[in-house]
């Protein structure tokens, strides 16, 4: 069974609906309904990092059920992409939307220049 935690929006997997209902503190019927949701956070895929002289880049591919929640009106804040289930170290910025591939989030972070480096 796949159960969504209402407070965090994250998903977890259990084969025991009674346990899932107990953990979620709700009736088994509701846990069973939640079990119909797809376990999506485990389906998020992260690219290898690549870089140029100024930035380190990576892209994150979201499953369809999550990508439907991505707004097309603005770039995501760190809080917004973390709430979608994206997990990466601090400093990454969602920097561009590519409309044909809304399910792919494009991230970059500045490469820190070492002291004395140009």
C-alpha cells in the first residue's frame, strides 16, 4: 500500500493497511484509498551534474503525477521544489522552465571561486 502523509505531502510504502492507518491516524478505508496513489517520490530521477565556467547544473525528472503540480507561471522556490519531493543539497536554484518538458526541472548553482582564482 502507498500512503501519503498529509502533513508533509510525502509518500511511503507499507504492505499492511492497518499499520498504515495507525501511522496516519485514520480509518483503514481512508488508508486504502490513499494506497491507490502512486508512490512517486521514489520515481524522481536526478541527472549527473555537469558544469560550465560559472555554474554547476543538473536536471530532475518528475513522474507525471508530480509534474501536474508544477506551476508554469513561475520558477519554483526551494520550498516549493522540496515540497514536491525533490531532495538535493542547499544552493540549487530552479533557473529555467522548458515548456515542452514541464516534467523536467532545470537546476543550477554557482561554482564557488577559490581565493586567488580569476
